[in-house]
């Protein structure tokens, strides 16, 4: 099993133990400002009624993206982390 699979498995267990779903979940990402990564992140969550806020770093090289969205289960949280993981240069917090 890969380290990423272990990470997602542990996160799913932790979420199930600490959260009563459905629940609001806050994703936080950092992406470079050089390409369309912010738009890519927004596209993942657009159809979910998510509240998305962005803030540029002091240097302007990065954008923090916060997404508040109501999800049905811990496994659904993991699905969206996995979708975001394909975005070039993204950092999940």
C-alpha cells in the first residue's frame, strides 16, 4: 500500500471518529498563481454549493484557497482530496 493510500485511509478513520456526517468540511489548499490552478480547484467544488474564498500571499506567488462545503460522509471528503491532488503544484493543508 502506498503512503498516500495509508494517509487517506487514516484520514477517513479519523474523520469518521470525530465528525457527525453530514457536516460542513473546510478544505484549505495553497496553489501557485502562475497558471489556472485556482480555477481548477474551484471547478472541483463548484457544483456542491461550496463557499470558496481566496487570498494571495504577500509575495503574490501563491494563493490560499479555502472551501467550506457540506458533505455526506468521510469517504466523500477523501474523494475531493484525491481530485484536487491532480492539480499541478497544489499543497493540501
